[in-house]
C-alpha cells in the first residue's frame, strides 16, 4: 500500500521532483503526478515555502529588534557618561578641537543607537513590507483568459 501522506510531505517540504519520488517509492510517474495534481501538491509546496520565508523574515526581524534594543541601551549609558563628563569638565568645550571631538562622539552614539529619520524609517518599513509580499504565494487570477492563436483563412486581413 502506498503511503501518500509521507510522499506528499517529502514533496512539499523538499525540492524533490515527481520523477525522483516515483523512482524512490516504486510508483509510476504518471500515477504519482496525477495524484499530486488532484491533491494540489504544487500549491501546498508553494504555500509551505512562502510560510517558511515569512517565518524567517519574522525571526530575523525579532533578532534585529533585540539587537537594536541592546545597542540602544548601551548607547544610552554611554550618552549619560558623556553628559556627566561634560558637566564635570566644562573646559572640554572651551576650544574648537574639543568641541569637534565631542561632536564626533555624539554622532557615533547616534549611529550606534540607530537613530533614524522618518524618511529612513519609512524606507525600511517599505522594504520589510516588500519582503512580506514576496513571501506570500501568488493568488490565482479569478478572470479567465482567452488566448486566440492564428486566424482561420477567411478571417485573415
């Protein structure tokens, strides 16, 4: 007896072809292909892949958020230290060179803390949304298409 569920699972979750499955399980290729078509294995594979990509995108997003939170926390601590240092040593801002050094430190902290402009945030959100859309399986069109190839002799222009 053929274990169709096992074969389907292997097809849906791997890159194996109908021909390879037929050989592996000793089934006729046309029989396997007919069964797969009837049970919509291709659509299930596409959905599985899209879900896998979506999960990966979400997992990466979560990790990036955790990393950003840690960096933001460290950046906040560093900024507090710089503020205290400047309050206790106002002479550090007495000359142009020192002010330039402090500006560089503050810019680096801003970069470290990933403080982004609204435009940068919108661009990043648009990229994330694009990745999510690409991860979704294509929806079949509900509109039937009629393709006419060639014209009968009496209709030729």
